[in-house]
C-alpha cells in the first residue's frame, strides 16, 4: 500500500542518496582559468609533504598546520623503492601507509595530489627507483624499453589499485584531485632522442588507461600528450605557458628553498621573494601553486639521495623539519593566500584581463568579470628601484622593488609581497639536562677479522661496481686482494693508488689502517696512501662507502659507484708498478655489525659492548648510550658535533646518516639578506664554518616514556663526548604590523607568551631582536600588548590607531614618504 508515510520515507531515502552521492564523488575538470571541482571554479594552493619524511604521528599536525596556512591541498610523491624493496613484495605499513596519509588529508578537509612518477627525483636515494631494477637484463630506465615499461606499468597499476580500493580518488569520493605520471622528463628527454618521445607517449596512454577519473599532469613536459596537462617547476613560473591553451597554468613545484649536500651551507629563500613568485604567477593567470616543500622533513635511514644529500630535508619550508612553523615565511604566505582568495571569483571567471605598463618595471594587471567586479595586481619587476604609483580614483600605492601589491577591487591594498606583517619566530635549541647529563658510553669495534684476512664470499678477477654487488642493502662494500712480494727493496716505501667512483674509501694493508679519503662532490676521486709492503703475501683490504645514490640527470641510474673500473695500483721505488685491477679480488657486502644488527635493541647475537673508557678518533667504531626522554611537547634533536661520519639509531630506528666533521667554508654567509632579484641557492646562506648538519631529528614516536638507546656507527673516527639532546622551542616572537594589518602572535606546542619585551605603536625602528623606539609612539603600547597577550598561547587583532588611543594623522604629515608615514606596531615577546 502506498501511504504518505512511505512516500516521505522514499523521498528522504532518495534525498539522502543524492546527498551521499554528492559528498562522495567529486568531479574534477578544468579550463584555462580554473580547476573546476564539482562545478566550483577554484584556484588551488597546495604544498608538498612527503609521507616517509615524517612519522605517522606527525601527519595530523602537519596537515592541520598546512590547512591553517591557507592550503587547499597536500601533494606527495610515491616512493617506489620503499614500497617494493624486494621485487613483487609490497610494503604499505608504518609511514609507508600512503592510504592513511591521504585519509588524514581528507579528514582535515583538504584535497590530495599524487605524483606516482614512478621516478621521483626528490633528492631521494636513486630517485625512488629500487636498485633491483638496475639488475633486470636489458633494462634501460625511462625510455622506450620493454623491460622498464613493464616494471613501470606493474608498479603504477599497483599503486592505483591500492588507491582505488581505498576510494582515494575524487571520482570515488576521495581526496585526490590530480595525479602525475613521469617527472621532469622534458628536462632530459633530448638525451633519449626518438625513443624518449615514444616513451612519453606510451606513459601518457598507460596512465590515461588507468581510468582514475581525475586529470593527469606531467611536470616540465612541453610535448605532454593531451589531455595530460604540462606544468612548470622552478623558482618562478609566471612566464610559463601550458602547451594547450585550454589547460590551466600550474606551478607544480614552487621551490620555496633548496636542499643541502654534505659540505654545503644552508640556503634560505626569503618570505618576500617566495611570495613574489606566487603573486607574479597568479598575476599572470596562474591557477594552481604547489610549494616544494611545505614540510620537507627528514631523510631517515639511507633514503637520502645522492650523491651527498644530507639527512635533513628542511628545505627552508614553511613548516620546518621538526614540524615547527618557519616564521615569517609561513605567516606571510598564509596572508598571501587569503589575499589572492579574495579575488578567486574574478580570477577564475574573468571576461577581460589587461596588462598596463606604468613604466619603471611597474605593471598593473586588471581582471574584470561579467558583472564588472575587478581584481588587480600591481607588480614592480625592478630589483633595485621602489615605485610610487598613482592610480587616480583607485588610490596611491608604494610598491617596493621586486614586489607585487594585491588590490582587492583594484582599489584596496590587501597585500604586498615585500611588506611582511606576519610574525617572526626565533627558535632556540635548548639542552635537555635530564636526557643529556651523565651520558655514559659503551662501545665495540666493528668486527673485521674476516676482511682483514681478505676473506669475502664473492670472488672475481676484476673490480666490480658497488651497487651491483650490494644492491644497496648497505652503504659498504669491502674490496680485498693480495700481492706477493719477494724483494722488499722496491716496496718498503710504496704508494697504493686507487681510482674510485666514490664516495668514500678506507684502506688497510696487512690489517694496518692506512687512511681515509672521500670525494669532494660525490663523484670519482683518487685515493693515494703510502704503504710499506713486506716480503711474502700482503693483504690489501679496501672499504668503499656510498653516501646516497644519484637521483637526477639523464641515465643517473647508470652512474658508477665504488672502485668499479679502478685501476688499483701499487707504485714502488723507481716507479715500478703492479696493477692489481685484474688480480684475484674478493668482496664482502656490508658490515658485520649491520648483519648482526648492533644498532638494534634485539641484535641477532649477543653483542659484547665494552664499558671501559671509550676510544676516540678510531674508524669503524660502534657507540651506545642510554638517555631519558625529554619532557614536554617540543620536538627533539640530538647534537652530534664531535663525531665524524656515520649513521645513528634511536631504539633501533634509524635517524639517518650524519657527517658532522665536514666543516663548511667560512665564506658565503651573511646576516642580512636582500630579498630582491632572482633567487639562487648561494643567496642568503647560513651555517658557515660549521657542519652542514649538526642536529638530527629524534621523532617523539621513536621514544619510550623512560629510557632510550642511542647507537652510533662511526665510520671515520670521532668523539661522542659532547652528544646532547635538545628540544626546539620558540624563544622570541616578533611582529611588525602596519596600521590596518593583522597582528598574529603565537608560541608553539602549547607554550604561552610570558613577557612583552618591546611594544611600540608609532614609528619604531630596527628588526626582531633589535627594535628601537622611533620619534613618536602611543604611550599605552606596552600595556595594551601585555593585556592582550600575556599568559596566552597566542593573540591577534587588526591594528588600528584607535585601539592605541592615537588620533594624530601622520599620513598627511609626510605624504612624500608614505611608507614611513603609516604608523605601525612593533612587538617583541618571549614564549
Ligand atoms: C615496512 O615499512 C615500514 C616503514 O618503513 C617498516 O617499519 C617495516 O619494517 C617494513 N616492513 C617490512 C616487512 O619490511
Ligand atoms: C562566470 O561568468 C559567467 C558570465 O561570464 C556567468 O554566467 C557564470 O555564472 C559565472 N560562473 C561562476 C561560477 O561564477
Ligand atoms: C643544564 O646544565 C647546564 C650545564 O650543566 C647548566 O648550565 C644549566 O643551568 C642547566 N639547566 C637546567 C635547566 O637545569
Ligand atoms: C719474485 O721473484 C721471481 C724470481 O726471482 C720473479 O720471477 C718474480 O717476478 C718476482 N715477483 C715479484 C712480485 O716481484
Ligand atoms: C723473502 O721470502 C722468500 C720466500 O718467500 C725468501 O726466499 C727470501 O729470502 C726473502 N727475502 C728477504 C729479503 O727476506
Ligand atoms: C726494482 O726496480 C728496479 C727499477 O725498475 C728494477 O730494475 C728492479 O729489477 C726492481 N727489483 C725487483 C726485485 O723487482
Ligand atoms: C674522474 O673521471 C673523469 C672522467 O672519466 C676523469 O676525467 C677525471 O680525471 C676523474 N677524476 C679523478 C679525480 O679521478
Ligand atoms: C689467483 O689465484 C689463483 C689460484 O687461486 C692463482 O693461480 C693465480 O696466480 C692468482 N692470480 C694472481 C694475479 O694473483
Ligand atoms: C674493553 O676495552 C679495553 C680497552 O681496549 C680492554 O682492555 C678490555 O679487555 C675490553 N673489555 C672487554 C670486556 O672486552
Ligand atoms: C666538547 O665541548 C668542549 C667545550 O666546548 C670542547 O672544548 C671540546 O673540544 C668538545 N669535544 C669535542 C669532541 O668536540
């Protein structure tokens, strides 16, 4: 029987099905001016966070911070080498659970972007390729090669199937709105000639055939087959044009900083210049901007690429390696996102766009939509000349050199990339005495009886390439041979000469250490040491170590490591030479300590740690200590200064390689940093005359409540005397906000503002750490700030002269210098 009740029931059911459907499947389309998500025309701000570069516990906080920073989406690569360490055996657990990562993103209300590659570059070991690929007969990576294409297709299909099973694609109601295939191939394609072009066509077809229901893109691929969107990676992309005028203009990697190699200083990119790149991009019709990186994180284990990528992948990103905010960059970009979003309706659906050259490098770009709403960008391209612009009815604007002003309605300045209103935070690493005091060390020398006697399990009459033997199961490969001498006169004072493809090398002759050498830039180098040979059989033992396999360039996968081609020669008196290269060689992969898991809490066999006073400066030494977990919520680091080069583990979990003994150049750093002009990585460096990386992240989830174990494998010799545990806290926070701007001050990790060290609303001078009062100020500046902020984790308000009881009009007093005329509030506080 058909009752009203069942009718209404059916309607409700029908309605709820519609609601269910509409909040499940999202339709992602695009045109040249917008990404169109369920019919809504959008500009998208996205940021890269690579799931294996943090811990599962860190994900929700990182994603929430990204959302608070004004992002709409999170982007990540997929890391083939981690997921398929052994061919055909997949691992998606722990921080490799990318499904959970995308679910975390979705729960926060953000979109996801998946870059499957499966080549990822990313300063990641071997560009994300598993080394077993290299061993497949006839394989040639990233070209029209059947063996490679077969493996690539299997892996891409596997990842897509895992994603589909978890309903991760927007077309299934999931967060993923875009997907990438290949990666920056256009930059190296010329090397591969016609097969390269054929490969890209194949890759496109293979991806499209996966039917994921969201658009695909290729970075830096001018010939991207349609409908695949080609996109731009770089420091600036405003002059980029996609190869199809119907494609949206996408900045898939906006390099917000740069990575570091061992021996290099730390590069920084200013908040002003980062914002400039973004604003210029949207001024010129940009639709999508992805920060590379938004949180860089840590290269745990041996995941650092190479050669020589350091363990920290901080990248000077808006969220720092440990998860704290990098201010003012984070806040400045957040305000930028808010400002550009004010124009979203006009920018994504304009009917006219006009560039007006106002001279002196100044351009006014006006977007107008069908109902006459306007949105403007006013840019100054000159890297040394500030500009004053009179837009008549639309107002007068001071546009500093190398900056973009965003004008809401074309007549109201809502942002200028060079005027930083957001807070600056000075972070401090504080020694945690309860963890650090009285660390006692136990130690053990790497057992090497076998290798000192020349015994290895692999034999050959030639030198062999390192990764082909190790399959990258270890950084280390022993090369051993022997030479018979029956007249010592020519050999008591000889030279051992080794030409190696890198990266570091140790030598022993007849069990005696003869020294260490390393390549300057991670390529080939010559190792030469004086040796004294004895009459009879001499055993020569060489230990070669790689420090991250190459991840970039055409055929990077074929770059040789280890002693590979040699030669290895002995050069005696009167230049008599014995070439050992084709002698009897034996090889051993890895260290005994690795095999027996000395780094683990449950080693394979008992380890006789020696607790008597520890040796220092001795190569191949393992050290172990116990420490208490630092209290509180702040991130933890361990200071490894004093050690040489090696690898560190906390409670059996790797926190990465270290190389603290390599000191950077004394020159090339500066306290001040001019944001103006094209960025390059040599700009704004810090960390001169110090280790490239002194502090190593110890994620809280690696720790137990009480006691923990730190184990170090020291390769070249060091001293753990000064190892200490620190927490990174916010020490000083500052803001410098013009009238009308928004003050936002906050501590982190639950800390509260304890004092206001400086507050002046007027014309204060100087910068964070050295503010000074100017010629006038509101007398209640200090009390106003104390009342608003003390005892709170953060405080914020729009700065007006009324709230500071100021009614003078400095604007009219100094029209000539409008910048100096606008009153502002400078505050410095302690958390
Ligand atoms: C899978 O990966 C996780 C995270 O790296 C790791 O903890 C785990 O040991 C791996 N499992 C296997 C079987 O290798
Ligand atoms: C875009 O502009 C057109 C007129 O040019 C208008 O009809 C349409 O409603 C606008 N779309 C959106 C999503 O605002
Ligand atoms: C930590 O130890 C150092 C040196 O032993 C000492 O100077 C400092 O005051 C201690 N800090 C705390 C908070 O106990
Ligand atoms: C050792 O002596 C023999 C005979 O004196 C000679 O033929 C041979 O070349 C010598 N070997 C070396 C390594 O010098
Ligand atoms: C070197 O050793 C050989 C035997 O191996 C012996 O015949 C020869 O006398 C030795 N020479 C010297 C200088 O000791
Ligand atoms: C030592 O070197 C000289 C010069 O090359 C050579 O004449 C001599 O035979 C060498 N001695 C031996 C034992 O090889
Ligand atoms: C490294 O290899 C290149 C090319 O094979 C060669 O020209 C150069 O001399 C080598 N450098 C060293 C230090 O061996
Ligand atoms: C290598 O070892 C074999 C026997 O194991 C021996 O006959 C040969 O002479 C050795 N070659 C060299 C160059 O030492
Ligand atoms: C510890 O090392 C010292 C110094 O090398 C040595 O004398 C002692 O025998 C070692 N103890 C153990 C238990 O191995
Ligand atoms: C440890 O620190 C002290 C004090 O700064 C310094 O004198 C000493 O050289 C350091 N030791 C090492 C091994 O770096």
